[in-house]
C-alpha cells in the first residue's frame, strides 16, 4: 500500500532527480513488487507497477 508519506517522498525524489540532472524529459515512478499494490488514493500516482508475474512470465510453456 502506498501511503501519503511514500507518495510525497517519491514525488520529491522525482523532482530532485530532474533538477540535479538538468533534464526536462519525462521520468516515471515504477513500483516493482512480488504481489502488486493495494489500490487507494495514492496508488493512482504510480506510473506503472511490475509484479513477479510480469517479470517471470513464461512465453514458452512446456
């Protein structure tokens, strides 16, 4: 679950990264988690979520 303090910290880190690197390119906040994310008012602020199923999907089943 993404809390208000987590959301604030992620936004601050994105801002700091863009400021320090001097980039105006888009940066994305991506959460990598084995089980997914609990939907709440802050979860919508994540740009993407990768789960274990996304990372280890077997495209060639035996």
